[in-house]
């Protein structure tokens, strides 16, 4: 054995040339961060005489350089470092030599042991070869000695077997009669089945013909007895199956047997199912002790588990056996092997060796087989549905879903899943396993529907209760009413958030964290969470649709007899949906992500940053991020639409007050005993301003800023009455002056010093000027997008009110007195409404349009009032 004298540190050409004959042992000595930095193992490509680890290293040159460049202290330190490295390398070399020495010793021992074993093996192989040669010689001698007699022995053996069969045939009638007397019908069928072909083949011989006739007579009696046992009221499903096996072996008509078998089993299984249902509540508590369970049962779920186990043991197994038997007997080729027991009254009377194992099947025509298959599948499908109905009853959720304990149902579903796996025949015939999967899937979907549907139901009930309180006017003051509204919004949002993040999430978490085998598979957990995710997404859309439907009947002109909810309900729903989109949806999904996705099974889940309505960042699992963005967008969109609906409803309701007040009839009725010119504002505008004040209070309460709420609280004691039918006296109303000195009256463009006589040219010029003003004025959208906030909402209501006023004037024929009254009312409205809006141009434009319409619709020659008189009357001076 050759030992290399050197320890190479890198491959070289010489080592490569000798690798085919002797493979050197390469030992790598440790170096501290020198291999990479100084190029060890590169074959001397970078030759550096100052590199201590390089093959071109020159010690003398290295020492001279150190003496020139280093101080004494540095030289001493370098000497210490080299001594330390030398000791370390020496120790590594000793360790390496010791380890390889042990390997060499071990290899030497192994070779020595192999050599001794091989020497003994050679002697044993020689001895074995001699033994085989001796055996071969003896075998040849025996074969030569018995060769002439082997054929004769074979012939005699065949004759002996034939004589035994003939003797059995002659004894067959006696054997069959004995089996008939002992009620061993299976044994009789077995005897006859063994000889029926032989008797049929030799029927032409008189001896065999008489034996066949006698056996046939006995077998007919056996068949009759078998049918009597099969149709007995006390016959079980297994006994009926055994009888059918015997009748099939006796070559009974298969179509008739299929019909009888199906009818009998239908009766037996139906009775068995009813009896099992009746016995389920009476099952003893220790029933499950007979079977091994993979998990411990608690007292709360033990009853349901016991009942399902009993149902599967007593009914489902029997149903699966029947399906397996019928399918094998009549619908498939002979594949099933059965151990048929005697259906006699006393099994003990049957022979002990009753092990009739046969391949039994029948051959049906294609049309007959399809007809039989159809009837068979109809029955199996119907009775399986009854079984699943019972299972659904065991899987019912409690009335209060928060009392639900998922562990009980999951254990039931787990047993149901195992039952499906054990019923292979049912699964192959009617896809029983898929129907069980549908039950599990329905349960997984149902738990989400019940959890989230309960939240939606309670939320709508809260709104109904709120609407009823608003209608019945149970509040003693407006302040109390508005406080109730604020409390309702905060309590409802807090309740919904708590219900989803604590109650619902707790139950879902218990489903995922259970130790039952059904949810041990990660794919099953993923499927379950996907269904919960789908139901959760559907829950938000359902809430949004329910809110839309709830506020849709709100109309100032109700046609249906149902009493619609008050308009403030729309405002509250809009505010809640906006809060959903800004805060609640993101927070709830964050809780779901953290507890169900982010850290499950200690896996790092991909998370996506989602930003809330106020800029806060939430890290949400990628499975939920898309839903969050989608639902947040929908909530904000529907909040906007419901808010626009609220503005439309309130604006139309207030606009109804000004209908008919500027007609000729109202002028004759209300203005006959008053001076020729107006002296006060129309009373209806005090009612309208009162309603606008209440609307402003509602809007500020839900959409106002903190400063607006504080200011609103200071003015709460001076709120007007909420009775919409009351009319406030103008003398008692507070005087509100505009913050600017000059008047912006829309009638300032009308010449008050005009001659009283009508001038057609002036009238046409005024008409032309009005159209030119419209052409160059900004287009105002009345029912457009409402900006969220107090200014936008109030502006939307005011635009509808002013537009209705304009259209009312445009549809009337006015007198000069009504024209002047509109002047006064217009200035009053301008003074009262400026505080509600941010853009005065819209107000001035619409009031200008009102002035133009009033001027054109005046039947008389209009005589506009002076601006000073209008301001005095409108301002209450």
C-alpha cells in the first residue's frame, strides 16, 4: 500500500496524470481567510514572493521587507502571530494524521476479515458443488427406474377419479334428499352445481337421465324452500342476499330475480332506516366504547357522534352491502367472490364444511339491464337522500349562532367522510363520496352564511327599530332626538365591528384550529377559508344591497301603502357605508388576515399593504387584499349614491311647500285685503328655513367637522320646532343680515323707473338679454354628484329647492303684486341661505334665473320694487 509523501493543497498536472492508477488522498489544511484573498489553489497564476501561502514565497526577501517597513513592536507582534499559526497548523496536522490513521487501521482489519471469509467460502462452495452432483446422479437413477410405469400410474389415477365422480353421481339423489331434510340448502345447491353440467351432457343415457330427473325434482323443492326463507318477514338483508346467490346458482330467470331482490331489499332497508331512527335517541352512552375513536368525545358532542355512528353501523353498511351485491349479480361481469352461508332455520344443521365460494352473476339483455339499472338507481338515490336528510338534521346550527361549537360538527363531518371512504360500492354507483363532499361543502358555506347573515339581519332590525322610533316621535326635544341618532350610529358600528372581529372570527378560528383529521390537510383548510372568504365578501355586498333596498321606498310622493322609513335613515346609512369604506372594512379584514392567514402553521405569508381612509397602513394577506380594495370602493360608491338619494328626497320634500303659493288664485285669496305692494315675506319661507335648519343639524351631526359640531352644540338650545306643519311668525324670526354691504338682488338689472306702458321692443330686448345671460352662464347640475360634507349636502338640497321654485314660477301666470312678492321672497332667501353654501355664484345665478322667469311670466307690465324697499322688507327692518 503506497502512502503519499506530500499533502497537496491544490490539483496539479502530476496528480492528474497518476489519478488513473493511484488516487491520492488530498488533505486540506485550514487557513483563516487566506485561500480566497491570496489565491491558493490557482496553480501559481498570481506569483507573489511576499505571500506566505504562495508557492513563490521567498523567506529572506519577506524578512528584509518586514525589517524595513515595520517597527520593533510590529515585528514582535508578527513573530507572535506566526508562532500561533505554526502551533495551530501543527495541531491540525496531528489531528488529520490521527483521523486518517484510524481509517487506515480500520481498512486493514476489514481486508483481513474479508480474506478469512473468502477462504472458508471457497471450501463450502466446493462441498456444495459435490452435493449437487450426487443429487443429480440419484435423480437420474430414480427417473430411469420409474419411467416405464409412470404412464400406467397416470392412467389408473384418471380411472380412479372418474369412478369417484360416477359414484358421486349415483349417490347424488340421496345426498340432495339428506340436505333437504337437514335444511342445508346451500350444500344441496353446491352438490347440484358440481354435477349439473355432467348430467346434462350424458342426458341421452337412461341411467343418467333418471338420476337427473330425480335430482331436478329434489332441487325444485330446495328452490321453493329458499324462496320461502327469502320472502319471510323476519329475513334480514344478508339472508336475502344469500338466498339470491343460491337461486342464481340454480339458473333461475335473472330478470325475475333482479325484480324480487330489489323489491325485498327496498322493503327491508326502508324498515331498517325507520327502526334505526327510532332507536337513535335510545342508544346507551357507552355505545362508542365498543369501537376505537381517534379523538376523545366530550359530553356536549357525545350524543350526536353516537347517533351518527349507530346510523352508519346499522343502516349505511347494510345499504353498501346491498349495492355491492346487486351491482355484482346483475349489472357487472362476475367479479365478486362470496362466502354464502346456509339460509336455513338452524345454521348448526348445515355441514361444518359449508364454505360455498362462487363467482355468481347473471347475463341480462341490454334493454333489460338498462331497465333494471334505472329502477335500482332510483331506489338507491331516494334512500340515500333520506340518509343525508338525517345527517343534515344532526348538522343543524343552533338558533343563536354564537352558541355554536364547531368541534362537534367537524367530528361529525369527519366520521361522515370516513364512512364515504368505506362505502366504495355506493361511491362507484351513485357517487356517494361526492355527495358527502357536497354535504361538507354545504356545511362550510352554511356556517359563513349563518354567521354573516345573522349580522345582516340584526343590522336591518336595528334600522327598522330606529325608523319606528323616528316615526312615533317618542323624543321630548330635538336635542334628545339628535343625541339618539349619534348614539345609534356609534353603537351600531361598534356592535358590527365587535361581532365580526370577535364572535365570527372566534368560531372560524375554532374550525381551523381543531385537531380532527378532516382539517389536518392544508388543502382542506385552504378550501374552507376560500369559502369563508367568498361568504364574507358576499356579506358586504348583501349589506349594501339591503341598505339600498331599504331606502328605495323613501319618496316624497309615496305610491305604495307601506309607510317608508324617515329620510334621516338614508343619511345614516350613507354615513355608515362611508365609515365602512374608510375604516371598518379594512380593520375587520386586517383582523381576519392576522388570525387566519398571516401566521398559520408558522408559514411566512405574502402580505400586501392596504391604506385606510385616513392614510393608515394595514398589512393584509394577499388572499384578502383584492377583496378589501373592491369592497372599500363599493362602500364609498354606494355611500355617495345614498347620500345623493337623501339630498333628492329632502330637496323634493321641502320643494312641495312652495307649490301653488304664487298662482293667481292664491293672490286673489290671500292678497285682496293687503296694501298694493308686499309688506312681508311669504309665511311658507319661514317653514322652509326651519326645515333647512333641522336638516343642517342632521348633516352636521353625521358629516360635520369637529368645529361644526362644537358650534352646533352651542346653538342647540335655539333649535326651531320639528313640527313641519307649524308656521313661524316673521316678527319673531331672528334677523340675519348678509356679511356684505351692497345688495346682490337678482332684480337689480331690471329698470324700476320704466314707464308703466308696455314697450314691445323693450320686452323683446329683455327676452333676448335673458337668453344671452343663460348662454354665457355656468351650467348648474341640480341632481349631480353631491360632495360629502355639510356644504355639499346643503348646497344640493338648496339647488333642488331653488330649481323647484324656478319651475313653479315658470309654469304660472303672474300679476304685478305676485312679481313684487317674489322679489321680496328672493331677497329673504338670499339672506337666509348664504351661510349654507360656499360658492355664492350658484345661488346668485339661480336667483337671477328666477328673476328672469318671473319677469317673463308677468301678465301685467312688471313694476319692480326698489332695492332699499326689498332689503327693508326681507331683512325685517
